[in-house]
C-alpha cells in the first residue's frame, strides 16, 4: 500500500541497516581470515626455504629460476601451496619441491578437511613437503619400492597399481612405524644402507617414499620406459623432520651408484617382462575381439543388403556364394593333399 505524500517518513536508525551491517561484517571477517591465513602460510614457506637454503645451493646448480642467486626463493602457487624447481645435479634431471600447507586462509575448507580426515575420507590436515625427483633417463637401476608410515601403508599399497602388482613386504632395521615394500629383499638392503638408513633412523615425520617407473593406476596400455621417479612426502610440523629434506637426494645417489647383483637384476627384469607379456596378451585379446566384432557387423550388413534384393538378385547371389564355397573347399582339400 503506497504511503500518502503528506505523511512524513520515519527517520532512519541504525537498526534499519542490520542486514547490510551483518553482511559487511561477515565479508570483513573472511577477508581478514584470508589475509592473515595466507600471510601465515607465506611465513611458514619462507622459513622452510630459508632453513634449507644452504643445502639447496650446495646440491644444485639451478635453484628456482636463477642459477646465480645466493638465496632460495620459493614460489607461491596458491594461498596454501608453494613450490621450488631445482636441477643441475648428478643422477637427476630435475626435482620439484612442493609445500602443501594447511588452508589457514579458508576456515570452511580447514573445517571440512579436518572432519573428513577424522572419518578416514581424507589425509590428516598438516603442513607437508611433497618432493618429486625425476632421475636421469639413462638410469640403469629401475624398480618399484616404497617406505610408508604404518598407519597408511596397507591402504596405499592395495590402492596403487605399481605397488600391489610388483612389491611385497621387506624385513628392515628401520623404526617400527615404517613399513617397506620392495620387489626384492636385496634391493631394500642396498638402498637403506648408508646415508638413507641414517636419515630415516634419525628423523621422524615421514609419511611415504615411493620409487617407481610405473603409474599408480592400471593403464590401458603399458609403458615400461618411463623415467624413474622418487616421491617423498613428510610433515614439516615435526621438530625432527628437518633432515628429511636430504632424503630425496640420498635416495638418488643410492640408486645411481647401486651395484646390483646379477640375480637381483634378473629378477627385476623378469618382473617387468611378466607385465609386458600380460599386457601383450590383453592387447591381442582386445584386437581379436575387435576383429570378430567387425566381421559380425560386416556379416549383418551383408545379410540386410541381401534381404533388400529382388528374388532374381537373391538367386544370383546364392549361386555366387555356392561357387565361392566350393572353391574354398577345393582349396582346403588341395592343401591337405
């Protein structure tokens, strides 16, 4: 109902803007949380890079995007994601050092991730380093190997194609919370000797190490000449995890310099050859099935074409088919003779 023009309007009061004020406050709250959360993550990433600056510069000729930099610069890939590229080292093509931090900038995502992790639907919410090293393409020692925290080992092993297909439990002298899967016991012994074993016994916070040249899912077609990669994931929140930054390169050195016995190398080659034969057989079956389908389709199309012929055309077609069948039978008899 319209208000008559001669009726004076009520003066506006603050309560009239309650909805607008509430919306502005919520918006301001989320902006502040985002800004302070992103800033906190930036501080965590910068501190991590500064802590390991000397190590990176001593290991690689290229750290980040500059070879002549005296300081490690870690790059922002999102409010909770940071990465660093390194290359120029023996046995290694390149390495990606990624920090996957808590979503401090997003309280809703932080809450949902925490809830999902409590019911086993997601990984626990932690600040993690996720490092992937790509070995030289001419690396001779190629195998599938894993070290995982006992809490996730069985589930990860069963879900990954490369681990479930080729590896089994190994006996080691590592801390009791770590589980090792390998293609051969001797590989585990050679790999965990020296610096690698020392780091794993001294540090804590490791979640997984996976060395592989195969995909983690079952592929439609197998490719065995992929580059060998090393993936290391650990929580940087653990006070004793600092030395784990050395683990990827220690593994690369161990793999590159490993003097593998002939019987172990033969076993590894037998494993990969078994996979190759399995996929070759599967591809042959797929080709045979496809060929049979094409023949069936062609036969059906020919039958439909004949049904559309006139009676005289069908008689001529049948006569041609009888002659063709006789020639075919005669050819078979000649071959037998």
